[in-house]
């Protein structure tokens, strides 16, 4: 026998023994071996075992399961995603109207604040004027009283003079506050009005973007669900003649793209009778198309909000 044939035979023996070693190893926390669970596993259209060399004298043994996919699951997921897309697109269109209404309310609130401030100053001055008028009448009665009480009359005159002085100070103070507060209120009105004008300018672009984004995501969604779907479970083991077998990884692939992985044994392997259902549930989860997330990512406009939920403006995403 040639040297090449001897090497090939040796590799074949190593390969067969490594795969056999994995198949005959007990599945942790189970009454089954890996071979009993994985060979002919329910829910797999086909299975395969392979091997390759690994470090430290180990052999990497790979089990693959091509799962049986369901058109009903695909169509149900597609309908759910279409409903999500319709909902998020409608909400996005309505969001513009809500933002515009919020800015309009900011303008109204700023104008209302100006009116309330003016009314508050007017009420204070009117109240002080009425108090002064009432006391002037009382002071006049004291002055014209037939009772000649100089102290009483002097006290009335002093109180009247004090009230007149306070009223004059109040007038001056309110007028000073009026200038400052009116300037602040007018500035707030101008700022809110500017926001409103800017938001109004975004209307056509915003609504057009909402429509275009829906069409773009709908195309991506249709492409995602079209055609056949290949869903693959891959479990790898590290086998060593002396150290035994360890699970290296579990990975899921949808249409050749890795969609999940971990370093543990899938829990459903410990319950082979439930494997078919578990595989279908996993496929149902991974075939989903997140229309909400995709729409948010594709929508080209972002609007900033200030404290209190106020819209500060919109810009195109960078």
C-alpha cells in the first residue's frame, strides 16, 4: 500500500472515530446521546456530519440540520410585517400634523402669556387704585368730622399720603416690569412663530419622504419573503481521544446569513420529542422582518425635541 493511501486511511479512521465519539457521547442533563438526538432529528429535511482538524490534537466535528420550512409561516410573517409597515407609515404621516399642531399651540401659548401678564398687571393696579379711592373717602370723612381731634385727622392724612406714595411706586414698578416682560413675551412669540414657519416649509418634503420610505421598505420586505428559504442549524463539537467531547457552538443560518449563535447546546435537544416544534418556532422568529425598525432607519428626516416635548426643528439625516 502506498504512503498516500496509508495517510488517507489513517485520516478516515480518525474522522470516523471522532464523529462516532461525538454521536456516542451522552447529552448533558438528558438520557440520550448526541447521535440519538441529532441523527434523523424531527424537523430536519436532511442532516449531515463533517469534520476538520483543530488545535491541540482535537477534531472539530460539525453537525448540520437543514430544517423543514413552512410557506404558511412565511406568509403569516409577511402579512404581519405588512400590517406593521402600514401602521408605522400612517403614524409617520400623522406625526407631521401632530408636530405642526404642537408648534401652533406654542405660538398660541406665547401670545396667551403676553395677554395674561398684561391682565395681571392691570388687575394689581386696579386693586390698588380702588383701595386708595376707598381710603380717600374715609380720609375726607375724618377731615370733615365735627369732632375736633387733631391726632385722628393727622393720622388719616399720613395714611392717605403713604397709600398715594405706595400707589405711585406700584405704578412705576409695574411699568418697569411691563417693559421687561413684554420684551420676553414678544421674543417667545417670535421664536414660536419662526418654528411654525419652518415646520410649515417641511410639509411637502416630510409627507413625500413618508410615502417614499414606505415604498422602499415594502420593496425590501417583498424581497425578504420572496423565493425559497434555507434555514440551517449548525452544531460544532471539539472531540479529543483522551479529553472527550465538548460542544463548541450552536449557530443558525437563514439564507446563508448567520442569524443567531451561542456557545451552548440548544435547550430543545434535551427534549427530542419537541424538536420539530422548536425548529419551527425558531424559524418563525428568525424569518420575521422588522418593518418598524427598518422604516425608522430608512426615513431620511429627523426632528429634534426640546424639554417638555417642544419641537425645535427638523433636518435631513447625515
